[in-house]
């Protein structure tokens, strides 16, 4: 035995008895034995967001952990409309903009402003959509979203959200990770699962579902774990066929052989963890075991045969067809199984003046794809008693300008100064509209809400203080909200 390299024989070449082995094993067989007798979900790090927790955390890195305080929400479903839905067509009707349609925007509005495509002499563009007020709250909603209108009193509209970034990829990164750069910053779902873990035993704590003709600009960093351990990154699932490619055993490998393989890999990983103490080894071990459990749990998840016909019709699900509606129903099934954070990306909301993505028929198509299932999700959660502690979020990465683009088909440019999102459940004060914009819908005039404020509020609803949920990396304590953010008290019930 090499006394320099062997931990057991580090001090001397001594006779290794069973007692010495149990005493010196760094993993702690006594602790692991105790863990096997207890519910593994109690093996939590002491305190939410406590980096560098003890060895027991490596036994189940996604185990539920206590939050900083009692939160109203236990889980999140984030419906992300990738591309930037136009608030002026959907949520923020402006009679003055209608009156000045076709006139040049006043210079005072655009002086020293940057845009992605239009110039400072762009013409104002009134909406072609009809609006009405709905519910006892009188929420003003476009006719493009008739199903959302029916649940107007269940949601909180925030019309004064501001961002710092006007290009799609960086703007998506900013609202998801708190940074506009393609760096190693963790996503919101990763911060949440790092902070309070997950109640799912055989599914990831953070799941991503996608729909639309392509993936969102920005790609996997939008749900990545950054400098956090990779066990906290989002796991993309497919809504049909194999939920995860290459998850099932190859031909000739049965469950017994697969179990033996996983056990052997775990033993080797634990040995290596004992030698070097790298937390990524614990992450790898957990990933193998999760994949093994998901071989049965994931196919069961996407099997909708147990859902009633009424439920499928309410969402607009077509069995066997991948869609946003299908993903909304899967989101409900995921949170029922303990998943902490589910994010749905629906793409092609980029409202520029071209034949594929303008404010004409394509906008109606996008709204038709998401309106019914989004509203159905809120209704379904409410009737199952899940809405009170499930936070539902709907929105994109930025808004759209009151000026149109000088193209053959009508479109709007990217706008950072205001856009609209809606929220429901999970401690949200429903039946209200927060924020006002000026008569052209260009600037916020009341209750400005920054992207970092939204992030701080989401964490607060889950019982997490955004100032305390930190991770030390390269000598600095990082957080989702960077050096900004405040909880939007008006949003809280």
C-alpha cells in the first residue's frame, strides 16, 4: 500500500482492520447507512443556498432544503414566448397611437435611443387588433387572447417591465440568467433548485419543454447551471416518442444488467470522490442514478392515456402530436410528480415585417397556439388545488416599438423600455394590472419594474431572499439578480 497516496495508510503502513476502514472512510459508511434508513429527502444541506455543504448532500444533491422563509409558492411553471410578443397588440391599447398612425414619431421620444432595425424617423403604427375589458378587474386584453380574457380575474398583468438588452439571444439570457453575456451564469431554474432542491424522486428538479419550428435563440445556456454543479441544470424532455434520446437500454441489455452497471459506476465514482473531493463526481453519480430511474418514470410521464377526454379537450391536446398544448399538460403532470421548475419555450414570436413573422396572420397563429392551453393550465391547476402554491409566468424577453418597420408587411422593432408579462397563482395578487405607459406606449409612466425585480419577486414567492441566495465563484459571491433587484410588493397577495 502506498502511504503517500492511500488515505487509509496516509500516516503509516499499518494493518488495516475493518474498524480502521469504517473509521477512516471519508464518505462515511455510517452516514450512508443512516441515510438508507431515513427518507433520502431529509439529507439536505443546512440552509438554502449554502455552498460547500457536507458529504451528505452528495448522496442526494437535489434533496429538498428549507428556504430562507415560508414562501407562498412551492413550484414554478414558466411559459416563455421566445421572440418578444407585442404588448401593443395584446395588452396595452393606446387610442392616441391609433390617432397618430402613420405620422413620424416625435424626436423627443427617440433621441439617443438605439433600435435593432428602424431609424429615428420611423412612422407610428396603430394596432389592427380590437381590445375589450374583462372580468371584475376590467383587465384590458386583445381579442387575440379570448381564453386568457376568460380568466382575467385569476391573473396579474404587469405592463411596465423594462430590460437592458435589445437583441434576442442576449435579452433571453438576461431575463433567464441575470446576465446578457454568453458566460457561465446559472439560469433561474438552476438557482431555484440549488436553493430549495426538488421533491421529485425519479424526475429532474428542473425540466425544459420546447415547441415551435426551432429552439430559442440562446440555446441551452438559457437553462444551464453555469458555475453551479451541473445537477441543477435544466433537462430538456421531448413530448413524444422517447422523452430523452438514448435513455433506453440498447438491445440485449436487461434491467438487471443495467442495474449492475449503474452500481459499478457508482462505486468507482465514490472511490474517486474520496480521492479528489470534486463535487462534479457526485453530480455524475446522481445523473446516472436519475437516468436509471427515468427509464420507467419518463415514459409514464408522457403517456396521456390516463387523462380524461375533457382534460385533453380543455388544453387542446391532440394525442401523439407534439405541441405547446401538449407541453402545458405535461407541465401540470411534472409538478404533480414533485418537479420544482418547469419551463416551456414556444418560439417564433419575432414580429418583424416579413412573410414568416409579421403582425398579421402569424401573430394570430402564435396566439392561437398558446392562448387556450395557457388558460387551461391555470384552470386545471385551480380545480386540482395546485394553483395556490404553483406560480405560473407568461412572457417573452422584451417588447415592441410603437413605430412600425418600413417594409411591405407590417412589423415592429425590439423595444426595451416596456413590455407585458402575466402571472398567476403562487402568492400573486390576482385581478390587477400593474404599471402604466405613456399615450404612445413608449415609456413607463407608473410603477416601473425591471427584469431583476421580476427575478427577485419570483425567488421571494418561493421563500428565497435574492440577496442571500449566493454562490462563491472565482472569489466573488454571485446571485441571480447581480447587484440589483427588489421585490415588487404590489404583485404579492
